[in-house]
């Protein structure tokens, strides 16, 4: 087995052995869908245009989990590994830094996608959620969003100095962005000015992309959110590549 | 022996280096802003020796070693490691060297066997890591999580990681700090075995006893310079530090005759006990000659030789140093 494959195996095992990681990376999305479904059910209601709660909101749960992962979990984890000297230990070997990062990204991506896929299965099978558009398109957008927020996580890890700061900054960012995204609270209930300002948030754009595709819109109708997400990937990757430190 | 004296430099690609020299530094300088952390260091380590680097906190030891390891870039001067340039041939140097950091960890929830297997895969020609764990007495810990091991066991895991590529040169930083005496002695045996297997060992340490017992040669670093280099007996002989002989005596001791001996610097007389301080080749014999000739009963004769610690304090001073980066 090559070192990249070994890294993938070991990182996967490590993550699965860590209860907090299993919860936030894999279990959170399906549990969130389950909880919302049990509380609100999926009967058609007028505030969601005569659709059920799960029907209207399932796709946007993806945005909540990728935001928590990319803004809090990933940077805190990477900064902790830097602080404890775990990254330094790898740096003293001939291992190429990009190999390490690629393996890390592959594992985080795969486990996040697993959680998101199970979430859709729960929504569809347990509550009868129905995608009016292509489920493949929704999962593709989910994959794009996981990558976007992984890049953001790496960028934050590169610029934030310590585990405590990473946790603090992550929490300060994540709650307002989720509230402004329309994934947790319908944007319609927010004041007009706030609603317009919210459009500047990439997370709001992501929710609109996911809900649009779920409701049957085409990709070309959503070119703005896609461009925003690609822009964030580019910017975050540049920041991470410039400032990433191994110790 | 002072730094810069008779050091044949081991340049990258220099044929002579593949012979007896593990690495060489010539006039290496490293600044952090205005501070010269490494201030013109020249020395070399021989193949198959345990080379100790000691110095006060902030003396520049770690920076110097990190420049040699290729983990940090130096500003000027040159460094050759196993005939390679650690700044330009970094991966080749890493293939053939091992590093154990003072502050290092493995990612959480990793088993000992997984860690060794993973790090072995980072190298082109890894050692048999199961064999290595057995040599370090860790063969039963393959399935244990690293964080559940005792301090001594964990330290041996990090030594195993530093040796997993069967390196020609291994750097060990503060190897036994914080370990109990049994674990320390066991690890010293391991290091001697490594040396006897042909690997050059560079040991950075705060513990004078460790340097004294383990190192074939020692460099004392202070203010970014090497202030002394040699075997421990050489360092003690070269430094102007004194030993002492002390004894108890019934009646009045021959203080004047002791003070008159060549090599005696001063004599203390406290509560029936006499301490004679001095430093000369025949110091002990001279003192005993005087004692043999006196009528009073002399008992409880003790001799204290100067130690590496005395040399270290003599060369680096006794004032406390804090806050400087190690």
C-alpha cells in the first residue's frame, strides 16, 4: 500500500474512533433531519408554499453541517494537530506535504458526504421527502459545498494561531452565518435590510443553490451561487497555500 | 578545545564526507530579527559517535540542530549532512536521518503499530518496524493507543519513529527529560545500542549526567556559539575548574602545609572537617602526602572530581536565564 493509501486508512480509523468526530462529521446531518422531522413532521403547511417542513428544508441542512464542519471542526482539529506537534512529526519525514493534505481532504470529504447521503435517505424514507429536481444534482452541489468549506477550514487553520482562537472565531462566524443563510430560519421572517445583506454570505448562496436544485431549477438558473462557491474555494485555497504552517 | 580549531569542513558532495564525518557546519549564522540565534558555528560530528549538544535555555541549541536537520534555513555559512545539502537536498537528507522532537505528538487515537507502519511507508527503504519495536521492548504494545502508554514507553515509540528508516544519523532532543531513573537507564542502553549499530547520534540535552554518561563528545553552546567541544575528560581537563579533597581530623589539621601545596587554591576548615580545593595532576597524591605525615587521626577521606556540570557552569555562568526561546 502506498503511503497515501495508508494515510487515508489511518485517518479514517482515527476519525471513527473519536466520538465527537463521528457525531459532527457523520451523524449530525441524519440526526438533525430526524429530529426536525419528528418535531415538525412533513405535512404541507402554507408558510412553506404548501409543502412539508422536511420537503422544504432537507436540502439546506447540508449547508448547516458543512458550515459547522468547515468553520469550527476542521480548523480546530488542524490547529490542535499543529499545536501538539503532530504535523511537525510528519514534516521530519520525506512525505510530501501535498500528499498529507490530499489524504486528509479525501477522508474528511468522504465522511462528510456519507453523513449527507444518510441524511437524504432518512428524509426520503422516514418522512417521504420528495426532490422535485434531480437528486444527483443536489448531491453534486452538496459535494461542491463540502469542498468549499473544507478549503475555508484549511484557510482558517492557516491563519488562526491557537486551538482556543480557532474555536472562538469558528463559533462567532458559524451562528450568524447559519441564521442569515435561511437554512435554520426562513429568510422571509428577517427584516428587508438584513435579508439583502444576507445575500452577501456564501452560506446563503449555498442554501439557495441547494433548495433551487431540490425544487427542480437548473444549474444555469443558479450560476451566481456556483460562481460564489468556486470563488470561495479559490480564495480559501490561496490563503491556505500562502499561510499554512506545519508548526 | 575551542570552536573553529582544526575542524575539517564537510561540504555537500565532498568525497571525504562519506568517510568519517556525519555532518559538518562552517560559520553557520541564523538571525531571528536582530538576535543572532546561531552566531558563526563551525564543528563536525564523526560517524558512529554519540555527539552531545548542551547549553542554557535560549543558547541556540535547538535552532542550530534544526538548521542541520533542514527544518530551518540558515542565513549564511554552510552545512553538509551525510555529504548532502540539507536546504537543497531536503528530501534526501530526510530519507537518511531520523528526528525525535522534544515537543512532539502523534495524532490522537492512533495505535503504536499503525503509527510505525504509516511512518515506515514515508521512506523508500524502511527498517522492519516490528523488529525495531521488539528491540525497544514494545513488541506487546503494537495494538495500544499511543496516548495510553507510560512516559517511558511513549518516549520509546518516538525513538522508534526516529529510527524507522534505519537512519545513518539520528537527532534526539531532550530524550529522557521527565522520565523516572529506570526508564532513563533503559533508554540510555537503547541509545548505546543504536550507536554500536553504526548510527551517529546527536543528543541535545539539559541533563549533565546524561551527557557525561552517554556522549562520546560534547559541544557546549552559549549565545549562539560553541564555547567548548571535546570528550568529557578533555573538557574537564581544559576548563579551569577545581575538584576537592575533604577529611575529618581529630585535633588541629595541618592547614598551613596544605595551603602551601602546588595546585591548592584554598582550604576550608569547618567543624572538624577540612576541604582542600585545587586542580593539578598530582593534587590527590600531594594532599595524601601531607596527611600521611601528620600525627593526628584523619578519617572519612573523600575526593570529589570536577564534573561536566562544573565545566558547564564555569563556561556559561550561573545566572538564571528565562524567557528566551530554546
